[in-house]
C-alpha cells in the first residue's frame, strides 16, 4: 500500500499512472491544472500547475501523507532553439523547473514518511535530438541528469529516484507524430513494476534502449539519419 501524487493526471500517461495505482490499492492524489477535468473515481483531485510556486506549496501541504511522487506533467511545443524563445522557456519551465519545484516541495514530505520514491518521466529524447524536437530534447536531457543529481542528494533520507525513458506513447501529445507507439498502460505497468523492484532507470522500449546504447559510439553514425548526405 502506498500514497501517491501524480502530476498531469488529467489525461495521457498521467491518467494511466493514477488509474493503475488505484487498481493496485494505492491512495492517489491526482494533480491537474483544472481538477474539474479529472474523471478517476477514487482519486483525490488536486488543483496543480507545477509552474506556480503557490500551487506546488499548497499541494505539498495538502498531501502530507505521500510516499510516491510521480512527476509526469510535461509539455512539447515543437520549439526550436534558434526560433521562438518563449516556447523554449515554456518547455524548460515545465519539464525541468516545474519538476524540480515539485521535488523540492515534497522532499520533506517523503522524508517524514520514511523516504519514499520520486519518479520523473523523461524520454528517449533525453539522449538524442531530432528535427522538430530541439527544445523538448534539451529539457528532457536536463530532466534526466536532474534525476541523477537528486538521487545523490536524497539518498541520505532514503528516497529512491527513478527516471523513465520511452519513445512514443499512444497519447494526445504524440497524436501528430508518426512512428511505433507503446500503449500507455504498458508504459505505466513497466514503470511501476520497476519502481517496486528498486530500479533507478526504466528504459521502456527497444527504441530507447537503442538510443541509449548509441551514446557509446560515434555520434556521426547515429545522426547520419538526420543530417544531409
């Protein structure tokens, strides 16, 4: 039995995380910018915009019994680093700074409840970039290494930090993207099983595993698929 808070629980992976946790017998706080959009019987709705410090603090005060924090909320604007900086900043504000804000607010809560676990949903794009995903890739790379740093900083209080990496999940965010997509329910089950097993990194699919393995090689080989001949 556990008590979890899931960010971005109104749809996509977040909704699947909340539903699967409920099915496993957990108490679930479901965070969403508009809690009126939540349709998860048994979940406890929480008004939560992770870029709003007051909302984050209020969530931590409300959910003082949490021992599992699932940082799922994220955005993808399609911004390019040499394009609209507002889009770049928006992705960093959510995918990096908002996620870090949640961890900073809930670290004392987790400590008080025995240590617990933080799950940060990153991406295969933590390890590469592709046309149309420049800002997103940078934000998720930062998210991944943030998990590595937080794992060290939170070790003394017994908090496990697990980073999740996947290619495309069959959700609204990936609706306009072509390519193989993993059932979000499968992503969630694999993640929660890995968390229970104490794993520190979840590589959900074969594409993510290939990308991670490519880091040991010459980047010219990997990026040949994107660069002009």
